[in-house]
C-alpha cells in the first residue's frame, strides 16, 4: 500500500528556541510533537502528529492493571553530510511485533511504525543534537486501553511515538554486581520481549545493588544463577583470552538487541572471533584468576557501548581499565563512524529521513 500522509497539527508554543542543546541528559527532555494512533475494530485509525501533551486514560484501562504494554528504543542522528538518519529501525519494527505477539497485542504495520517515525522526525528535525555522544532518542510504544477489569487481551490499543534529544545513558564507566538471588527472566517467559513488566521487576534488585556502591547488576539464569545473561538494560560482552563472548539467545531470556547484532557483525569484520554461548560465572572468575579476562562492556541502543570498570561476585572484585579496552573502544568508534557517515555503511543500516 502507498504510505499515507499523516495529518499534522503544529504546536503554537515550541520549546526549541529556549532549549540548551549543550545540557541534555538521557530521557529527561521531549520534543514539541508526538505521533498517536488507535487500534479499534481490528484496524489502526485516528493516526495523527500533534503537540506533545498528556493523554487521557480511563482508570480501568487494561494497561494500568495487567501490564499489557511494549516499547522500543531507537536513535536518529545528523551525520557529517547534514543528513538526518535513523539506525536500523527495520530491526526494531521486527522486534516490536515479536513483543506484540508474545503479549497478545496487534501487529503494527511498517507504514505506521517506520514511515510515521520518519514523518514525525521531519517535523522535529531541529531537535536532533550534534554535540558528542548525543542523539535524538525515539520511543515507540503501545498500551492496552480497554476499560475492563478482566484478565483477557484488550480489544483496543494506543500506539505512540515520542522523541527526545538525549545525551549518553551512562556518563561514566560502571561498577557491576553479579546477581545471585533475583531473576530478570525465565525460559518460557517474556525476557526476549520489550515488555514494561520486565523493567519494573528489575528496579528493586538494582536499588539494592546501588546501596552497596554499584551502578547496575549482571543478571544470571533463573534456575541456578550460574550463567550470565544481561547487564542492567543492556546486552553484555566479555573478552576472554582475545575472544569475544556474549550470552546466547537460545533460552529466550536475553533480548535480541539491535546493537548486539550490529556489534557481532562489526567485530567479526574487524577480525575478532565472537562466540554466542552460555557463559558461567565460574568460567569468568577462573579466567580472571588466570589473567585472561581482559574486557567487559555493555551494548545497547541507549548506552551504545558502555565500559565496565568493576565486576563483583560477592566479595570477589574484578577491576578493569576502561582506557585499556582496545576491542570495546574500537567497536564504539566503528559504530559512531558509520552513524556519522564517516565510514561506509555497507550493510545499509542508516535509513535517511
């Protein structure tokens, strides 16, 4: 089908002129407009771009009671050629609809997700920052809106996209605690989906770790707390004896990250051996004691490549020098150069707006 032109209602009071692009934090600032759409009677309708504002929800709306909600995170940039580009939004659409299927929610078509995103960013292109480590963060999400207190899939939904100029998610290298009690996801659960409940359940154990002086936790498997899975809200990569190892997706408890996939492709092209497999805490500690555990870093849309300076398992501490992480730093540079148009985008990852 042809891409419909989405009606736009412009704000009469833009905040852009008074916004300081040199002082932006992640997730705290939002642009003037948003995209909204309603799912009713088996189809998407009422699609519009309108001024950013609160939305009205019935107190009995299903999302408020049963957590039927999913989201994605994507980034747009202004490259060195002055072009506005989005990093791999097609992969986010695929994952969004995988999440929707798991949560028994409707599929969102490409014209609404991708083309709607492009049209919204065109309206808000002045909000794309150009300061180092900054971007325009894109948050598509869907919520169940049925005013009904019964545990069943909603019949109505609202899909929205909001935007915000953002700085780095983590401004400094992190200290990480390996989790030995709480669980992020279980086989057969929703760990592979970007469902809001995954993140709500993580807040308490993370706060406990922060009280001990750590920034985040490294999640482990639900059965034995033996194998590592994700670090905070990111995928994680280890360099052991020159080899890059990242947890496997096969159990369905690790998110299929777009930055994870991109990193694996780039690292292999750079000549590094990359393994996707189960990695135990015992193997990690043993490698550290032998002096062959060389690097650890998180990869994700928000953080891109985030250095880890300390990993702890109980009282056993493993320290790292973020300045001496050649693989992590090379990966971070390679991703940045592709996004800025300084390096050939041979995989077609950058989508022009």
